[in-house]
């Protein structure tokens, strides 16, 4: 019997793809999550324990018996009491618990181009988590994805949602900055085979303008792109966000895009083409707005 694999966030986004891949490979899977999700295709196929950081002894117990921990835990932006500093502390707690539970290996999902000197707290925090893992005694691998696309994706879906509803698309800044999307299936494949520190990036690099145009074409809404200074585009985005009770894109995310932090400097490990995925998923993309705040920042009752 293969060792138990523990995956954070199997009912959320990337963790779900990792859990699916592990189940296909014959591993028993436990997920750590704030919730059980009866609507998930993984419901009933994975064991569920609570993802929490206030009770370290309970966290150790939830990791007991695991061969590998796949850690996807992170926050996309700060909201309420949820800060990047807190997320780094929580990640340290998780690694400490994994060590205490004698987990054999940790595969940690980071991000492309993390840096302890970054002015962007997302990328700085990710570098701090990588350091915490490399300074621990845990055997580990680190996977650094660029922009992940796939079922339950948020950003691409919400770009499509805007394209479906508005006659023009407001692009922050020049739109010439590049990004290199990778499929969630490829990220899962890379995670389960990872050794050392590896980027997870797809085969194609797009400018932001090209990415938006590709989405528009795939959903049959080829809109005119209007370039605005980032601050102005974000201000308009904030109005949409208020209506949808979400944050569409943060100032830091735009800065990360403009700095091309979602481009890898390694040969791509992912095979799946973004355009091919768009062609296959265009019909469903952007029909509904998907709120990060509703998905990830609502209070969940303890499991
Ligand atoms: N999505 C991308 O395009 C992308 C790009 C580069 C790197 N990454 C990295 O890949 C990993 C997975 O990303 P993802 O987008 O797939 O994330 P996700 O599924 O939305 O969330 C991953 C995990 O973090 C937990 N989480 C998220 N927000 C939280 C909050 N506010 N409070 C407490 N827990 C929270 C989730 O908990 P529940 O299980 O309870 O929902 C889940 O276990 C992350 O480390 C991310 O930084 C993602």
C-alpha cells in the first residue's frame, strides 16, 4: 500500500488537481482544509482533517502517517486579519508540525521568482516560506508556478466575465508585460515528480494584451483593449469589485505582472497549451463571476 499523501486545499483549486493525480496514482489521500465540500468531485474520495494553525498538537495529529505533504496553503492578498506575515507564520507552523509528525517529505507550492528583497509582500513572503523549509530538517521539493489555469480558475474566468459584459477591456499599463501560464494538471504532474527547486511554467509566453485577446476570441467576445495608467484601471476595477464584493486585481498583482514575475527563466516543464485549453473551455468561461473573497476569506465554521 503506498504511503498516505496529505494535500492542503483539495476542495479548493490547485490542491484538487494534486489530489486527483495522487488518487490516480493509487495513493490514499487526506486533505487539510477549512471545510468539507459535498459538491466536490473529491468528496468521499479523500479523508478530511481541519486546516488550522491555532492548535499545533492537532495539526501534528492530522499529519501523522503521511509519506508526503503537498502544501498549497497561502493567501492571494491581505484581508481582515489575514496578512502575509501571518501566512508565513502559519506556514512555519505547518512545517514544524510536519517535522513533529515525522512526515517523510514536503512538496511546497511557491511562486515563480520569489525574492526576500521583493517590494511585493506576496513574493517576499513566498521566499520566507522557502527559506523556512530549506532551514528545516524536512526532506523537500519546491515547485514555483507562474499563472495557473484550469477548472475552478479565478483570474482567467473573471477576465472572461468582464469581456462578456463590457464593450471594452481596460488594461492596466502598457499590456506589453509577459506571463507564461501553466495548466493545473501540469502543476500537479510537476509537483508529484519534483526534485529540488523547480519552476512550473507552460510552453507559451503571452503579453497581457495577447492573453486577454486570446480569452476574448475563445469566448466569442473580441473586445477593444484600452490602456490606462495602472492606478486608473485599478480604480475602475475597484468599482466592479465593489459590486461583486471582491478584489478583482490588487495593485501588487499589477506590479508583479509589470515586473514579469509570472515568467519562468527555465525551460518549460508544462506541456499544455493555454490556447488549446481556452478553445476547450471557452463556452463555460466567465459565465459566472468567481469571488476570491467569497471563496477564501469567508469565515468557515471549524470542521
Ligand atoms: N493560482 C495561481 O495562479 C498561482 C500562481 C502561482 C503560485 N500559486 C501558488 O500555488 C498554491 C495554490 O494556489 P491556489 O490558487 O490553488 O490556492 P487555493 O486553492 O485558493 O488555496 C490554497 C490553500 O490555501 C488555503 N487558503 C487560501 N486562502 C486562505 C485564507 N484566506 N485563509 C486561510 N486559508 C486560505 C485554502 O484553504 P481551503 O482548503 O480551506 O480552501 C487552501 O488550502 C499557493 O501556494 C499559491 O501561492 C498559485
